[in-house]
């Protein structure tokens, strides 16, 4: 019998059109779960509860809606009900496989991209959660920026390029995912860099501030303090690149309400963010912006010159900064904040060192990315 499971990493390749083989993504979860978080391009057939009872009647009634000339990849929560659906489809002549570990597996996928426009930066994208991290390198040395809890991804990326990791940095205390920075730095016995205002109760932190430089080979990551998303948010300049963390995204900016959601606090933090973005827009138009998150942008790697972001109309909040209109900037943020990231308070407590991660640490961060201001 052929393998009836499809690795989530293979799905990620096909979503990004890196694979010539077409695949039809069939999501059998409940409609509300699908609407909240899904694989791009998938189709929902909400038969999860039926499949739990081995009831295939709805699936059988809808067979004529499924393609007969494409592979069908079925996804559910953890790969159990999708495996039942895939087996039923195979029995009816379809080329169907279940995505291994379902959406849980999709949330763990990481993909690497070398950035042609910038020397010495590898972008590591987590497509299921919208998280983006970086391996910055020069002369055989590397610094990891904003790693997820899956630290083996970064060890492997460094090994593949014969690089020695000499430091690990977070651009801020994350609210959407559990940082792997402390654990990676501890295992390698290298410094963990973080701005003091985001350090919480952490120990063994090498605190950084505006104007500092983190050495990488013969080059350096230059630190710019860019508060707003969090009090200690920083961005890193590396040659012609700007690793903007959660300060500046390609189509939005970082939301300023995850420290204190009261309106007065949000307005104050939004004002700080406006000033921080004003400083970043003083950089050269050729500066390549490398964000810490994405929503549904399809370009890979996620890299756009600052001049292009200024010229485009897709980042409304950045346009207010360009126009010097702080009032419109703040009001737009206050009026358009989306739902907070899932479990963000618990995640922040872990990243501040106030709580230890439990057995549910992987499940805590699964879900849509909601770190943008609008």
C-alpha cells in the first residue's frame, strides 16, 4: 500500500507553487474553525462531526464536486478524521491523502528562503502562523533573530550553511508565539539579546538599546529602538536590510494594544509607534524591509524595498506617517483593531519568564496571526 499521508511541508511547497503537481486541499473541519484559520486555497466541507461517527453520507453526496484528475489532500485538526475521509475517497477511486497531523502539523512547518537582494540573510517563514524569523550571517558566524520554539529548524539551517551561531536575539517580547531564543542561546552558550524594557523577569539576558551593535563576523546588526508595538521593540539594520520585527509589516504596522488595552494606553503607544515609524521612513528608499510577520501576502521571500512601500497604497498606516498625520494614524488604529492573538497573555507570561511552558506549549500558539494593527 502506498503512503497515504502527506507531509505538511509538502503542502507548503505546493501552496507556494514550488511543485508542479496540482493538489486540491479539502478541509473537513467545522465551518467556524475553518473561517478562523485555514490553509490558503483550501475548500471547506464541514463534515468533522459526521466523520467522528464514521458517517460518510454527506461526503458521498458531494463526490461529484471533487476533482478526479488531481491529488486530494484532506486536512482536519490532528489527522484522524481526515484519514477516514481520505480512505473513503480512495475506495471511490480518488487519489487522496491525509495531511499528517492536520492543522497542528501545518502550524509547525518552517520554510527557508535566501534573499537575493540582501547579502547574508536567510528568511525562515512559518506559513501556518505568519511568523517570520532570520538567520543573519557573515564569515562563518550567524545570529538568529526571532526564533520560534522549534529551535532545531535554526540549528539545521546553520549546519546546512556551515555557520556557527554566536548569538540569538528577539526584536521584542512576543505575544503570538513562544520564543525559542532563550533555549537556543542556552543550549549553545551564546548571548541572548533583548531590549531591557521587554525583559520582564528574565535572567541571563544581554540587554540592548538604541545605537548598540551585535557583531556577526566582520559585520554587525545595528540596533534601533522602535517602541510602540511593545515598549522594548527594536529593529535591526544589517547593511541594506531592515529587520523590522513587529514595528513595520509590508501592509500594516504592529498593533500597540497587547501590553495594555485601555484606550488611553493604546493611544499613547500608538503615538510612540508613529514616532518610531517616522524614524524608519528616514532610511534610504533602497532599504529592504524584512518584517517579523505576514498575513496573506504571497511573495516569498517577504522582502520589499522601503521606497516601494512608500509608493504603494497597500499600507494605509504607513502613508499617514509619510504625511505626518499622527491623529489619523492613531484614530485608524483605535478604530480597527482586530481580535487579539490566541492565548496572548499566557504566551507573554512565558516570554517574560513569569511562567514556565507546560505540556500545551505547542497548542498555545496555533491559529491565525493577529499581530497587525488593522
